[in-house]
């Protein structure tokens, strides 16, 4: 099941039609642009960038597979053209037990994505001194993408001062996640209601099913999620893959093989730096997750203030 809509939620206005009426289906062409490090393929569709936040401890083949599944699904809606993907590992301040240092998780993610032509690793979130709310990370990337988009338009402005063709359309940003992510909204103290509203309503979700989890139930049971169901895209994974980073770490601690669960380059890096041992698993042991601590504190000003 999937939720789609003819309306688009985003951080910028769509303005005029994406394609001029003069560009019919039989004559539309592709225009390649570099926007914020991504190759934009301009067609009749809304350009879309997928952002995945998480520990990536370590990154697995399944993490990367989510991007491919999501891209196929969003193309299948007929509304979007996926022009880029971002992997954003969480900072060391997250406080999760067994969390490897950000420098290692970043390095492994970059190794794993060397063969990808459209997904990149961004270090901004991982370099923050404290854990960063997902909504704040989305605001950052949305602002950066929009800034680069406008800069590119100015550079391409015609000599007579007119904007270039199709200049009214800028990329949208949506959060890519697994089905278990929707259940996190129900964890007491983990999310602020206004943050859920912004993530789902302003940006939107692309949620890939995982195991026996049924994300459509989470949408049905939440009034807030149901209200924004047009901006939640549920992707069915027909080829079941139960790989989890938790099980990968457990296998590594026990000296078992994780070949074909994570890329060989990542396995080599793990062994080279002696990661995911019994000692490393005790890192942050007994520490309360930073989100639970931070959300319990009086709210500060948002980035929009």
C-alpha cells in the first residue's frame, strides 16, 4: 500500500508548472544541472533528494538497499525524479551503547558508497558536539540545497536578465527510513509533537517495510500521521532482507563471518581498526539516550527563530 497525492509539501513554492506546456511528453528533454553536489535531471517531475539519518553502526547492504527501493518507488508515482541521496550518521553525542566513533562510521559509509553514482555521505550531523534532532538536520540540508539551487540559477541567468527555463522548481527533501522508524514516534519522550508535525507535514517520509512490521498500521493509529498520509510514501520490500546492524555487531563480537551482509571494504576497515569487540560494545553502557534527556529539557529557540 502507498499513499500518494497530487499536491506537494516542501520548503519552497513550486511556482509555475514544472514543465512549460510547450514541453509535451513526446518532446520533453533532460537538462543536467549540478545543484548542491547532486546532478539534477529536469523533466516534468519534481526533483527529490532522499535523506537517511541514523547510527549506521556499521552501514550494511540493507541500508544502501533502502535508497534503491525508495528511488524506484518514487519514480513509480509519476510525480518525482530522485536526483540524489544523503547518508547522515548521528554524532557521538547520541549516547547509544556500542556506538562506534563518528569518524569510523563516516569512513565506513564512504567506503560502502564508493560504487554509488547518486548517494553521498554528509558529515555535518556527525560533527555536531551534541545529538541533533532529525528535524534540525532536515532544516540544515533543505536550506543548503535551496541556497545552492538559487546560486546555480543566478549563474545561469540569461544576458537579458531573465531567469533560465524551468527556474521556478527547486528540489524537495524527504526523510528515508525503515518501517520501525514510524514506531519511534510512539516512544514517550523521544519526539516533540511539533517536530513530528514538521518532519511529516513540511518535508515528508519515504518509509520502506522491514520484516513483519506494518507501517500502515502506525499511520492508521496516529491522528497526526493520518492527517499527513498524503506525504507519507510506504514502500513494499518484496525481497525480504532482515539484516540489521545490531546482528552484524553481534556476529563480529563472536568472531563470525559477516561477508555479504556488509561490503568487503567495510569488513576490512572493521578488522583494521579492531571495531565491534566485547569492549567496544560496553561504550556508553548505562547511559540514557541523549534524545530522552534533551527532549525533557525546556525547549530552546528553533533555527527558524
